[in-house]
C-alpha cells in the first residue's frame, strides 16, 4: 500500500528537520512527546503563528457555542484543516496520510462499503495489513462510523487520518467506471438486443454513481460522463466516422481520444444522449441544442448539449459545467501584481467599460465572474446578461439570452437600464447595437463589463470601431482592456528542471543571461508525464495576461482612428507587459513550459 504519510506523525523526526517555535521537542522526541497531550498544546507546537491568545479565544467560543476546538480554530482561520488533522494524528498516535494513491487501493475491500456511507462518513478502506484493514478516516473519533465499517468489512480495522477532501476525491476515483470498464461494456453490447428502446425507456438516475441500470448503452454513457467529470474535461465529443464512432475529451484545452464503440451502436448511443437532453430523437436532419442536469459523485453538473447532422450521422458535443465548483478570485487565476492592481482599479470605478478579450475558451467568463465577485457588495445592484448563465452568483441577478424569442444581448442590455443598475455584465459585444447601448450605459454612470474576440488588448479598440461605433464614443467610454490566454500548468509531480539554451529563450525574447537577470532563475521545467497527469505532463491551467489602461494618450490615438499597432506601442512605452512577457514570467516561476507559452502567443513573436 503506497501512501504518502506525514513524517511528523511517524515517530522520530526525519533527519535534518529544522526546529520551529515550540516544535523543538517534537523534533527531538518525535510523536511520543505529543501523544495524548491537549490538542491546543500540540497545535501550538506545530503551528508557529498560533498564539496562546488565539487558543484561549477559541476555548471561550467553544464553551459558548460548543463544537470541537480544532473546528473552532479552523473557523477563526487560525489554523488549517491539515494542521488539525496532523495534530490529531500526534494526539491519538495515528499516522496522517497526506496523499492516497488511488491505483493501489484494494477495490475488493471498497466493494464492501456502500458509496453513500463512505461519502457521508468520510471513510475508505485501503488495504489489508496483517489481520486488520487499513482504513482512512477524516474523523477517527467517530466511533459509530468506525464500528459500522468494522461490521461491513468483517475484519478489525487500523485507522489512519486523512483530510475529508482527500478521502472524497479518492472515493470518487475508486468508484470510477474506468475506460477499461467502458470497453468491457462495449463487448457486452454485442449480445444485447433492442438497444434503442433501452436507451430511452429508463429514467435518469439521481446520481450516476448510484445508478443500477443494467442496459449496456446506459451504463456506457454514464461511464463516459463520469470519467469526463473525473478527468476535469470541459467537453465531450461523440464523433461518427465512416466505420467507427469516436469519443474524445477536451482536457486543459487539448482533445484526447478515450474510446471507440462499434459503429453499429452509434444510433443507440446518440439516442440515449438526446433523451437525456430532452431532444427530439426522431429529428436527425437538423441541429439541436439541449441541456442535461445530472448529479455526479455528489457534484451538480450542468451539461450543454449540441447535435449536428454530418455525412456519417449525428455529431454530439457536450460542454460540462460544474455547478459546485468554487469561483476563483482574481488573485487566484494567475494575474501578476501589476495586472491585478490595474484590473482592480478599473472595476472599482463607478462608470466606464472594461473589456476582456481573447479567443473562445481563453477563460474570459471566469475572469468576469472573478471581477464581479470582487466588487459584489450589498450596496450595489449588479445585473448580467449571458449566453448562457454558466455559474450562479449569489446576490447578482443573471439573465440568459434567448434569440428565438427576440431576447438578444442588445435587448437584455436595453431592458437592464430600466432596472436601476450600478454594474452590468454583458456576456459578449457582438454587434454595433450592443456596443452602442453598452457605451451609452457607461456614459450615463454605469460600470459595464464585457468581452470581445480579438488577439490582443489594443485590437479591442479597433474592433469596436470596425463594428461602426464612432471613435469619440469609444475613447470616452473605455477605461481598461484585459487580453488573456490559458496555458497548461506543468505537472508538479513529474516536471523535470533543466537549464534552457539561448536558442530556446530567444523565442521568449531573452538570452539565458537576460532571463536570469530579469527573473533571478536560470533553471526552468519541462513536461514529462506520470499517472497523476494522465501521462501528458500537464495538469490544470493558468492564465497569462496583458492589461491596457486607456489613459489620455491612448484616447487621443483612438480619436485619430489609428491602427492597433500604434496603440500597442504607446502602451508598451508606458510599461504594459505583453502576453508573451507574462508567459515568460510563468515559465520562470515553474508554472508552465516554453513550448506551451509559444503555442498560444505566436502572434506576439
């Protein structure tokens, strides 16, 4: 059983450990020194910033409102959940697991524990050691849950402590119907008859992990959906070819092949997906759009469904939106302090237009949501019109456009002006009418946030003029333009440091000497590949940004109706960082690779 355990809960301190605060005794004597001591005392030894005053304050709160001391301290943000788990491990003389390797969890043991029970109690059997089952538990003091687990397993248990989030992630992964199972389901389909009727007779399960439907097509579709959510896929593509059906996921912006079901089951699979999206399964000649709402491993997933007819059958694309995902703050999406400061300044103004620009899938909507979250206060009336509403924002009124009934961005924006708004977010400025209404709104005392599709920040100015908006209106209303791209993060588990050559760095506008002088490092990382990142070397994405402040000089250039290149040169002379330069900064920080930055900033080279 390969788990990563915290060395501070494994007896003597590791060689070379540095004493910190009152933890000197922990280093000198190991866990035995803290075993059985009060939790507050252990936390003080492990967390240098935790003061006696904070502990006394927490004890007073505990006496007044009840609860556990660790929970109270976490609520006060005096310690983290990991600090409490580690301290509990010392107190109870139990190992703390920092990480659990999913592939080494004993699946046969897991099958003895119902998934709902495992998720509710945050426990998971890992492996057999001697005559006992090693059991990860978020709360080792919950004796009722441990007793039930003992009965279900039919063996003694040996508890380990792990964070609830770690256990839940592992539970979802372990209960995953993997690609191998999906391929087995394809084989099962060989002997199943009348799949079309099976595909649209059964009702949708409340949670796909709890589904017990036996129809192979239904199980196959559920398996594909669950795997897509597990692998953080943003889109699922079901593509009919001449002799086969191809299923691909888009993960971190890159499409990857998942499975190839036999061509003869294409109609059954497509029918099942269309039924889930409440589309007309008899209509195969026209494009259709729908929506699927499912619960997957305890998460609410909203799926936007699109079908189009092709030469070899209907092609399906599903866009996955995780409703339970937490929205990121502007400071968490990769902005440098310079860009963050400029962006924060313009979104706190009472009027003007702030534009976010970039190609489809570059994270513009996430940035706008982050900006709205930053300024969302009870004294502001914030309205949004989107296509569609992707995430619900508390305290903000959101409206989705419906072109079929005449509700466009322009119509929605025009109606908003009668709703006494302070801040308006328009999903996208696509035409002259929407642009002019947005400008009029900004000139009459409203802050307007929106997006346009251009390659860089300066191009957004000329884009509005090209739509037919008068240059003087653009100059008087725009306050800031943020251009952005998404780059894949190099996997922290397998990235390999190396010293780049001048030839490599030349593409970023540097030599090794200038790169080291600018960023203070001469070693960067390359992507390799490991199980944690699905062997592709990257895991997750971050943004690179270029912020153009529309000052008096830029306004004068806009009034002269100059080209985007001239506007960009003016901004660069005042210290604006380009997308390429911000990408170089991310490379120096070890967050991404040169190849990844160059792949999405070619126009800047």
